[in-house]
C-alpha cells in the first residue's frame, strides 16, 4: 500500500498537538482547584492523566516531525487550533463537574482519534495508525475510569465518517 502522509494527516496530527497541549493545562486547573471528599483520589488522578497527556502530545508532535510536518509549539497556537475549550477558574466546580468535563473532553479526543485512525488507514500510514490506536486504547481506559467514578457506563465512540 502506498504511503501518502497527506496534508490531511499532518493537519489532523497538528490539531491533536493543540488539543493535548490545551488539555494538559486544563487538567492542572482541576488538579489544583479540586476540593471535597475525593480530594486525594482526584488530585492524584488528574496528575496521572496530565502525565500521560505529556507523553501523548510529545509522541504526536515527534511523529509529525518525522513526516515533515511542523508541530504547533506555542500556547497561542494551541488555543487557536484546539477543538477543546478552556475556561478561567472563576466559579467553583464540584468534583463531579470536573470529572464530567474530563469525560466530555476525553470523548471528543477519542472520537477524533477514530477519525484519525480511519484516515491513516486509508492513506496506508501504518506507523501513525499504530500510534493513534495505542493512544485510543489509553483514552478508552481513562474514559472507563472516569465514567465509573460517576457511576456511569462509558459513552460509545462515534464511528468514523
Ligand atoms: Fe501537583
């Protein structure tokens, strides 16, 4: 199969760099501001997730460089290109609201990975495809963890267009 690694793959990967770059900071907000009976659990859990996100964003950015792309590397670029949204912490959020926000963001990231997996499969870019599948496996597990914390089942993925 011919490997094309089109502009579309590069654009997709770069949007993910922006997303995980933003998510990293957003998780710090929750790590710092969480309050309540589950403080110890969630304070540590948010940290464990931003540590994973650090590895994910680095892998995606370095893959982009390997295929002659140019990863975004400023906070301004992350904000401009991310599909995730952030908010200043001006009004207290409950533990459950924070967890639900993390679930919503993980679902967005997971559904975008489904699209990226289909795209790289179509283009025959096996290495990027493999990396995205490995990332999705991590996010699926996190979605299960955080959904279980709220007593919910994980929301099923949207299928690739
Ligand atoms: Fe800390």
